């Protein structure tokens, strides 16, 4: 335990996701040793992001305007919506340059243990987006874990009766991966998602 504000800083940093006590301590001492101008700039950016950042009124992605740049882009295919858990997933898919449709950010995944059910996610907003009949395919890009699988199964049951094509991203072995290092779940998904050679 450190004194006063140093311990307060460590405690606050430790509340951030992915930062444990040792990481929080390292960051705190880095900030203590950093130039005052650098720390002030960080503090200003933190305040500014809370003031300016919002969530897109259409898809739920992070934006500084009412609609994000993807929803405003007329070149995007409105017939396809890729449903993701978080805004960071949108950026991951955008980096591939493979998808030219639109997105819908749920704001998480179904997780009964954490008290997150369908009502806590942006599923109602997704259904509203489908009412105009413009969308023909929903691509489910959930994380390949228990929560992602539960969310994808729930959405599939809800969306298929609407006459939409509902697909899910394939999962399995990474490019350059060795079979001997793959876990059973990853290898099992690779077998289940296999396709004809040459496709």
C-alpha cells in the first residue's frame, strides 16, 4: 500500500479491464515519472473523449456524430448487416477489407452468470432495422466462446423465421497455425466448418 493519491491512482487504474494490481502499479509509476505535459495531455484526452464520444444512433458503433462514418457511407451495402458484440469488433473486421455491408453492435453477449440477457443487448434495435425489408443477410460475428455461441443461437432462432439468410463467421485453425498446438475446441470447429478443397 502506498500513501494517499499514489494508492488512489493505482486503485483507479486497477478498475480498468485487463489491468491487474501489478499492471496498475507499473502504469502509476510510469505516470509519476512522465513529463507533466504528457500527463496533462492524457488527462485532457480522457475528459474530451467523455464529452465528445457517443454511440451511433443507427448501429451502436462509437462515433463523434449522430451516425458513425460507416452508417453515413452511401457506398456500403445496406442488404447485409454484420452483428458484432462490441465496437472493437467492427474495427477488427474493417481491417480485413473483406466486408462492405453495415454493422450492428449489440453491446455485449448473452451471459446469464453476469446477469446479461437479451434485454440488456441492442437486439430490439436490430429488429427495428430489419422492418423496412432492405436487409437480406445477417452475418453473426460473435466471439467463439460460450457467450458468443449462446448469443448467436438466440439471434438465429429469432431471425430465421423472418426469411433472412443468417450466417456465422467460420472459426477454426488460424493461418500459419500448427495442428499439434491447436486445442480440441478449435480443431473441432475447423472440422465442422470444413469446405470443399479449392473453394
